[in-house]
């Protein structure tokens, strides 16, 4: 079965990769993704300087998914730029996630990445919900507009954006109208975790993570319908751009749903954290079997073909 996918002018052996933040903080983890059956992989969102992140416990898995308030722990952008410099791109494409704490930090990191002239593809994170005191940029439309105007001008190459979930049609319309102003925003990754949820342990009568009184971003089964809606909403509204799906993927059927909704590639977060990089071989096998059963010969034929009633 032909599982090949494409984004920008890059071919992928299959549409799967990790969600930024999962299995991608350290070189050893990145090498594990490099050597896995994923079609590509992405680094942990990085900041100008290294960050320890929020106090632990800051990640917790539930039967339906996960909650996290990691707080953007990362090794600093030069660590990931060094990885991208040393990486052999003949193996599979590599993405770099950037999540500066300010516009100036994002411009500095993007300028360094631009000047390095590497094949790595940038995903600009506009949606981290877990840095205390830092609102999610993509929930402030004027701030997002300013960020994209400046980063497009500075970086000057195609890049993508990692978006938070929206829950209102008017917000899909307004966010898409801003993204459509910037042709260098070549792809949209939907969704980041659903921010500021609360998981309660009834035995302990307590929250389960330490930061922010237990408030954190949720992923997994909880978010699949919202993720699919955001993928389809931006697929419909941004015909000059591509969409990467992220959220709630645990089986080949979930990958198929994201493809139908309009995703060109599909990221895996919570399920990867819980199962490890071996998940990519399982998901590719399940996706191939599903396509076979349905009579498809490629995923291109599925992309965006969601029917309405
Ligand atoms: C980049 C920080 C993020 C984090 C984090 O490091 O807390 N968690 C998420 O669920 N999404 C993020 O974008």
C-alpha cells in the first residue's frame, strides 16, 4: 500500500510523525523517532535559552488520554539547531518547533534557523497553554496577526503554525482570515492540547499535576472530535495551505479520520508517549489494512474527501 504523503514540495514515506513535545526533547529521543517507522519527526518546541519547565508532577495519563503542564522544558534552540545541522535528511524529513517567549525571541531564533539554510521545516508554536503568565498567542487575534507579519518578514521562507483548538465558527473564520493574509504560512497544525483542563483523583481527592493548581492541557481520546473539527475547519477555509492533523490519534482509523478531514500529515502525541515509537509501525499497518479493505490505493485519494449529509 502506498502510504506516501507530501507537504510543501517534500515527499514522506507515510503521513505519521510525533506531536512536538512528545519523545523529542533530547537527541536520544529524536534518534528513536528517526529510526522508527514514522515518516518524519519534529523537535520539542524551543526557546532562546534552556528551560527546566514547571515543577513535577507535570504529566499524568488517564484511561482517556493525558493532562500536562510541562512548562516548555527544552534544551534551548541551539541544541535543536545543532541536531538539525548534523542530521542526514536522506533518512526522512525533520521539522523544528519554535516557541519563543516573545516576538523578539521568535525573530532571533527564526533568523538563526534561516541563516543555517537547512532543509528542516519550521512549525511556529502559537498555542502553548502552560507557561504561567503567557497567554496562548493564537487566542489573541491581534497579537497573532502581529506575530505572523513579523515572522513572515524575518524568516522569508515557508513555515507552519501550531494552533490551539477553537470552538466557535466565528473564531475559525477570524483565525483563518488572519492566516490567509500570510502566504508564507504554508501549513497549519491543528490542534495543540485543549488548554487548562482539570483532572481529579477521587481517591486522593486531589488534582494530579502540580503546576497551576492542577490545570493543564489535555490530549488523547478527550480531544479527537475537536481535533477533527479544527482540521476540517481550516482545510475548508485555507485552500492555499495544507493542514497537519494532531489530536486523539491512537489507531489507524483515527489517522484515516484526520486524512478524510483534510490532513496531509498526522501527528501523534499522548499515544506515542504511552506506547513509544513502536506505535508508528502499528499505525502504518492499521492504516494500510483499512485502506486496502476500503479499496484505496493511496492516501492522496482520501485526503479531504469527508462527505457531508
Ligand atoms: C510548547 C509548550 C507546550 C506544552 C508544554 O511544554 O507544557 N504542552 C502542550 O500541551 N503544548 C505545548 O505547546
